[in-house]
C-alpha cells in the first residue's frame, strides 16, 4: 500500500471523520475506495513522488468534506446551508438515516420482521453454542449430531448474509473461516467431554446410602 | 440559491444526472474507480472533484444498479471493478428515454430568452 504519506494519512483520517454520520459499511467502503484511488494515482507518479505531486492527487479528489457532502447528497439527505460549500475542516455532522422524513408504521414492522429473520440464525447460534458448551453435549432430549448440524447451518447462513452485506471479501472470508474453525474445534472438544462424561455410565454404579 | 451562482446550478444538475453518466460509462464494460473518474473528469462540467465519485458508486451498488467485484490488476494490487447490472441497464434506458425530450424542452425555452 502506497498511502503511507502523512498527507494521505491525514486526508483519509479527515474523510473517515467527515463520514461519521454514514452507515459503517458505507463509510468503510467509501474510505477504502478513495484510498485505493490514491494508491493507483500515486503509483502512476513513479517510484518516489514529491509531496507536491501527492498533494495534487488529493486536490483533484476534492476536500474530505466535499466527499462527505456528496455522500449526504447521494443518500438523499438534504443538507442545511449552501450545499456543497462547507467550511468546517472535519467532523462533519451528517443527519441520521431517516431523519428527513417520517417512516410509516408498516415499514417499521416490516423492517423489524426482516431484522428478526436475519438475526434468527445468530440467536440460534449463540443460544445453541452456550447450551452446548455448558452441558458438554446436546441439551437433554436433543441428539448431539442434530445440534451440531443446526450450529453449522446457522454459521453458514450468517456467513452468506454477511457476505452479501459487504464488498470486503478478504476480511469476510478470514472471519468466516475463523468462525467455522472455532465452531468445529468447540464441537470436537464438547464431543470429547461428552464421551468422557458418559463413560462411567457403562461401569458399576456406586450407591451411597446415608444412615438415618 | 443566488441567480448568478453557476456552481449551485451545476451542483443541482449533477445531482440528477451524474449517476446516469456513470451508468453510461459502465455500459461499455466493467471499470474501476480511477478509470471512471478519469472518463467523467475529462469534462469539468460533469465532475466537480474525483472523490465525489465514490459515494455515488456506493449508492449505485446499494440500489443494485452496479455490482462490485475484486479483479487482479497487471499494475499493482487488485482493484474494485464496477459493472452494470440488469437493473442498472433498465434504469439507464429509462433515463435515456426521458433525457432527450427533457433536454429539447429546456433548449426550446432557453433559446427564446432575450
């Protein structure tokens, strides 16, 4: 990565701050895209570009506030004052999503239902994982292999949902593989614990009677 | 808005048209950010500054008019390539269908000015 120049680092930090009101995924995507643009433009300048040349690249990009204002405009969020001329150097407070208009009740209900549908695999995963870890095997009445399959399906479903929500494929892939490995290792350990815990059941039973 | 504030007029016009200019550029094939910025920036009337392209691309992707993939580059690290989706193509056709009569109407009125 070539964006190690102090000028570039300061510009990207300003941009990140200026996008403070954006959704995190949008904010990350815009800052990453601009950094990628700077990398490519600086690379075209040769092996050791001067500070003035790097400053020229940043000047063509516009100020961080210009970019943030473009996001606010693109997101259909009306800005107060003379758009897009902003004088504040950084930390532009962008209106929150949905602040410009009231949301109908049915939209809220629909969003809650969609949110629950997306969160269901996560909740199942957490609840199932906690029960599995605390009991050392499947909860009473459930086959161990069934619980494992449910956990695996939940993990894969979450992975697919998250994959669709981001363009940062490498980060997603690493996170997904780590989550899958953690799940498999936990399941293996729980399986071992379960096996060692059930072994005494086949042996002789010791009955301790207490004197009255 | 001041009547003589050309910058504000340009901003308003760009707001409604620039995204379709991006779609029109992508109609020729997938492209990466710097390439799009260079193409649109060739005409200063279209583009105020290159950086404003990226929020626009984010918006287009959220609308599913554009899809973004990583592709290797012969000159450096992988790049985000943006491609027109079927929905984007439909949106572009809709804009083109409206743009000509809209422009003709505006031209007709403006030509009549003293």
